[in-house]
C-alpha cells in the first residue's frame, strides 16, 4: 500500500495511520538510547496490504535518524527486521 500518512503520535507513543477509517498502529517505548517496538495492530479487514510493513519501516527510520538501538518485542517486527536487514 502506498501513500499512507503515518503519524508519530507522541502522546500515545505509537505510529499510527487511518486506513478506510480504521486505525492501524505500532506501539513503542523509548528508554534512554533504546526504542522497544512493542506490537503492531492492523484491522483484520485491512491485513495483507503492507500496512504493518509500512509502520515497521517508519519506526525503524525514526530509530535510525535518532541513533536509537532497536529491541523488537513483536514477532512481526523481529521478522521484518531479519528480512530487511539493511534497515
């Protein structure tokens, strides 16, 4: 899926995007120099469109830009990181 307007909701500590009026999100926690990527939620009707991958990519770019270590707590994020090791 292209042209997603993913926002970093600092108050809720999550990356989020509305897709067809439904919220998809990647929750995280930052402690000192580390970001913990907790879990990804995509509405069932929106699965399989690359939304979770776009959220993961955005979170990893955020971490890289800030020099944060990444600790995936979510199996999807861990798998995404293995598949896209260049990020």
